C-alpha cells in the first residue's frame, strides 16, 4: 500500500504528540493526561519506572531536578493517522544527580527517536531511543573511569 493513500495525522493526534513533549519543556507532568491514553505503554520502561502515565509522572521530578532548564525541540514528525515517528532533541544543563552522576554544570544535547501509536487522538504506545551514552560522554561520565 502506498503511504500517499493513508490519511494524514489529525490535528488532535499532532496536538497529543506536541503536548507529550511540552510536558517536559514546561515541567508539567499533568499535561501527560492530555496526550497519553490511560493504558499507554512506554517501551522500554526506564529503570524504576512503573507502567502507564503515572509511571512516567513518578520519574519526572528527579529528571527536572537534574535538568531544571530542560527543553525538548521537535525537529520532525512524520506519519499517518494512528502512527507517527518523531525526531527531537533535549537540550539542558546537568545541574542535579542523574543516573548516579553528580551535577557537572555542563550543557547537554540528547537525540530522541520515538515512534508512537495513537487511537482516539491519544498516544497508546511509545517506542523510544535516546542517546544517553552521548549525554554521559558530554558530561565526562563515559566511558566510566577505571
């Protein structure tokens, strides 16, 4: 099937995707309730993350403490109704403990590559890959010292 025959992402779907990333930039976990389905699946879960939107919300205070000036920039959204790929980046300053690494005060940029499934205008599944090794390299924590 040619992708040109598939319906485009709806305005509601685009708004849900944008709201997901805005929750990080605005440091407002409650925005996740507007973007994610109640049974949303985050694949893979982060260490210590529980399922669903509540599981992600539980991680965010520590993430925001580590990167209080965090900003997510969406570079590209591609897809069709029900499915979207997002290329984005996090920019921030490492000002709090993260992954056991003490604050360094260094700026970081983390590439994000995520794929979302959507139903009824909400994100139901997210498969994601972030360049955390690159981030650890930027704060001189990778490779680990011997």
